[in-house]
C-alpha cells in the first residue's frame, strides 16, 4: 500500500480495533496485564483470539500462591488517533465472553466505560466491515491492524496503556483446513508472510476491505503469521441471551452483520472425527 492508502486504512480500522487486558486487585493494589487485540464486528460485539482471553483468565506464575483477587475484570482500550502514541484513549469493559470450541476465536460483548468510549458508540459506521467467511486464496495481499507489544499499568485508581498501533501487510502463502497440525494450529487457518509481534493476536486481517481472519500466532523473529479463518463461527452454537443457538446465522439473517456468503458456506460445513477428536471441515464446492 502507498502511505496515503495506509493512512486511510488506519483511520478506518482504528475505531473498530482495540487492545485487550486484564485487571486484578490484591489487597487494594491493582495489577494490569496486556494480552492481545480485537475488532468490533457490530455495535458492542467483537472478535478476538480465544487464546487471548484464556491467557487473561489464567493467574500468572507469581500469582498462583496468592488468594483469589478481590476484584478481576477484562477490559479494552483504543487510541483515538492511530498516528499518535500519546492519543486520547477510550476504555471499554468486557462483560461477556463466548469461546468457540473448534477454532481459536472468541466473541466479546463490550460496553463503554465512560468518557470517550461513550462518545464513540455514537460515531460508529452505519455498517461495519463486511465479513468474508472463506479465507483469501494464496497470493492475496492482506492487511492487519492491532496493538502489539502493548503494556498496561494501574496507578492508584487509573489504568494507563502504552503502545503503538501497528499496520502490517503480507502475502497469503497457504490455506490450511481442517487444521495445519494437531497441536497449536488444530483449526482452519491461513499462513501469511508477515511479522506479528506479541500482542497482535486477536487483531483483524482484511482482504480487499473485508474482514477475513483473526491473527492467531506469529513470532517477532519470524516473517510468518497464522490467522484463524472465520467460517467456523457461522455453525458454532454458543450461549446467547440465555439460550443456545447459531448466533452468527441469526445476526446475518437479520442484517446486523454483513456476511453475504453465510448460507453457501454454512451448507458446506461438516464435522470430521479423527482420533476421537472433532474438527470442522468444508465439503467440496458443488457446481
């Protein structure tokens, strides 16, 4: 991308993306831990990587001998101006988390924690990024945006975040389905020639302006990043509003989410049992 295109891309994605962190209070003293990034897909609803929230929910090594925290919560922050590391910050509270069992994805429900976040909820676009359930083909150039290497701290009753919003671009080199391996990448994903530092996990990946994946794994010393494909979300049942159902199908049918290919893709999803473990796979396309 040209610099002018990158600036437009960052200005468009900044109101939709955020950094994720946890806050614990022990004996009146607060402790914050950053973990990853995320992206709003609709008002108050967002996607991140499942392992990001799982990491936040686990006590750190030096906390395991401590009693349970007096207070605990997961929250998110956004820099209003993605080009300014000292930008004003909007803060959100994560009220609910739904993890997807077949892939490294999680759905979050967030509410404004006062201040700028309360203002931003009235400035969202009338339609969020269109969702492409199927991953981009090898050779496609994709863009990612997130909050890698961020740190959070608590001073008194105030939370502070320090990081730079980051734009990355790379070429898709391979698509893996139903998994890349039986270990860490045991879910549908695609491989990108792109660096992703710690904290980029959960950040959105776009192709031709459409949300097509969520950053799942990458190393700062390698030029390879893996993104979770989005199609498993359309046929995964999660608890929602006190009942269990196919949430993303309902949101697509109602037009709350822009997922043009949901019906075609949903019809192709089928379970795959290997070594007593269930995966999801896609049936071949029919003419």
